[in-house]
C-alpha cells in the first residue's frame, strides 16, 4: 500500500546520516515488510545541524530492524528496534582546511534550512487559505494519524553511547564528555500495564515508556579511543554503558518509567491524553577540574565559530607564529584584505549589476520550477543549482518571496484555462454529455474525502510540494517523462523516480483513511469547539530524590564543597484548548 512512500522516506532520512546504505536492499526489505540493516557507518558531517565545530571521527549504527505488517496494519504493531549506536566526535576547528568539503557542507546546510522554511510557509498558507471547517478536518486527520501511530508503533532503543574527545581546548590534558543510555522503549500494554499488543484497544490506548541507565560523564586526563580497531572500539563503547560506576560522572544513572493513556473517543469532560513519569533520582555532580574544562571548551567553541570565515587562510595545524612568522603575517593580511575588498566591492556598480541579474534569473527559473512541478530544462536546472551555491540564505529567501505572487498568478491562470477547456468540451457534447458531466461532478463530490484538502495536505507533507501544485500532479508527471533531462534534478530539488513513488494515489489515500479510521466528511464540530475548561493533556512528573554536589579534588580527597538535596518533587502540567 504505502511501501514505496515508506522506502523513499527512509532512504532520504537515513541517506543524510549514513554512508554505506544499500538503498536497493532497504527498498526490498520495506516491500517484504522486514528490514534489518547492520553496521551502518555514520557520515562525518552528521552533526552539522548543531552548527558546532565538531566532526564525527567514528560513528556506527549496529542494527536497525523494522517490521511492518502491510497485510494487517490495523491488527498488528509496527516494530522498530535500534541497537548499538556509538559516536566518537572530535573538534574540527584546527584540522586541515578543505575548501571543497567546506563549501559542500555549507551548501547542504543551506538547502536543508530552505526546505524547512518551505514547510513552514506551506503551513502558514494553509491556515490563511482554508476555512474553519477545513482546519478542523486537518486537526481531526492529524489527531487520528498520531493516535494510530502511537497505538501501532512499538519502539525499542538499546545501547547508545555518544562521546566527545578534546585534546585542544585544554593544553594541559585531554578530556572527554559523553552520554550513555542502556534502554529506551515504548510498548503497548493492557489495562494492568502488562506488555501486550491488543488487536482491539477499544477507546483507550495505553503505552508503557521505559528509561534505563541514562547517564553523563566528564572524564579529565582520560585515554583516547581514536586509532582503535573496530572490535576494540565497539568493546570500549559497550563496556562504558554497562559500567557500574564511573570515576567522574556529572549525572548519575537515571532510571524512569512512564505511563501514557490516550482516549480515542473522549467527551468534553474527559481528559484526552494523560502521561505520568516517575524517576528514582536525578543526581548531578561537578568538580573543579570539570568546571575549568567546561569554561575552556566554551571559549574554544566561541573562538572557532568566530574564525570560521578565516580558516581558508590559516596556516596548517601545528604551525605556531614563532615557527613560521611569514605564514601568520600573510594570514592576517589576507583576512583583513578579504573583508575590506568585499566591503568596497559591494559599493560598486558591477556588484549592483551582478546582483540585479542574479535576482532576475533566480526569480525566473524558480517560478518556472514551481509552476511546472520541477520540470525545467537542463540548462535552467544547472543555473538554479549554481545560484543556490552562490547566493546567501537571506538572498534566496527574499527572491523566493518576490517570486510567490507570480507563481500564484500563473497557477491560477493554468487552473482557469483547464476549467474553460472542460466547460467548452462539456458544452459541445450536448444534453447527454451534460448529464454525464453532472453525475461525474457528483461523484467527485462524493470522493471529496479522498481528493479534498486533507488529501492534498498529506501528499504535500510527504513529498514537500505546495498544496496548490497537487491539482497539476498528473500533468507534471506526464511532462517529466517526455521533457526532463538527465541530471536536471541535481542540486535543484527536481522531480525524480523516488518523488513519483512518494505521490499518494486516490486509492492509497482511501486506504490511509481506513487504516486510521478517519472520515473527512464526518468531522464532529463539537469535538473541536471545546469548552475552555476542557483538559486536552495532563502530565504528571514525580521525582523521588534529587541532588546537586560541587566537589573539589575528586581524584584524591573527593571532598564535597557544597550540596543541595531534596526529596519527593511533583510537577503537574495541564493543557487546555486556549493554551499553546
């Protein structure tokens, strides 16, 4: 049913973080319902979204298992198991500078930000364009979809260890910061909170959440894990997770349990969602050496972020000013020259002319790209990619905003022309054809729950396309087969075969509605016009004990300078219809 959509989504998501992903094997496994991927290596730039000067030196995803019962999505759970995720990160602010690699990383980060901006813009446009009834349909669909996912999904994550090693921030010694997790799971239960998947959960869904042995550490004067062979590295990572006691923890192991209850058919007096979390203890510890290393690490990160734009001129790592004073003098001169030259160049007519031409070219190509559903000539696709690399993130956002009126106007004219052609063909076919057309129109109204606004919203959410483009989907797909050129989608976000697999057909939309038990034409207004006093969500968090200790000379005396202890902390949170 949705095998192609799920396979493409997983390919896109995992492809951003994994290097040795076999897409063919993944697609085959998705279609069969069972996927097991082993020893996936994480990309070096997988943490670029954090915008920190950090690279992944070694990163492994041991096992990813996905089981999807396509033949019985209503009666059987979707199981996801993730085991043995190990990440070793190191600072990258003094590595050898690679201009091509740095440019590619900045370009990928820019394009991801633009994609997120488009999704936010789509949501804002939908809220402005749709009537209150359509918004209720979207809210109902979203709620039903989330409820079904929570009801069907069983996820278990085991053995996570993320470690950052730094031998630069503190010249006196190397330190390591890390977090470990033994298990995090969410499984369905019965009324007695015993693990069991119920084929018919009735009106109440119950989930048991488990957090086991989550801890954080900050080791000073430690041994590095870099340079170890794969087996030794995995062994060290695994032993650190299950170690009963660490020498320098900053958060002692945390064990917690959560109970989630969702009412699928609540009355205005009922609580929609209830969550209760219980933790045995939260114990934080910090010594004087850890505090000093933390201050040095913060200063190093700040310095690295400020000098990022000068890295291309910086001498190689290990070259000090007294070793090669000429190289450092050239570094200072070139850095200042670049800033002065760029500042003066922006005041010239040549820059103004180039910027004007880039703006006109980008608006023209981007408008054609959006109106034609990504089907543009190869030359335009190459030019669009070059502009994406050349222009700044702020300029692209401005140019896209200026192109929006023209895009909406052309899309309106295309829809108007299609309607006129339909009316002309209907008028020339006589009374019999008119009657047939009316009956066809009635059939379309009956299927509004499938091809209506929610169906358009789902397809646009999955594919990343604008809702207004859905009316032209079939036409765009047929044009692509005849006009798309090889390589026209590179870097420009053009339509590919995977994008075709992501389109939800009318039959798939109906199957999706049936699976989540959603009826677009039967949305209860009273369910969303709730009284102000209705409680949509109630969250209770209980902490049995907590502590914060500041220590000195932990390695010798382990003396507690000051401590703060408390017992039985309870926090209640309520969400009502008018809350955020």
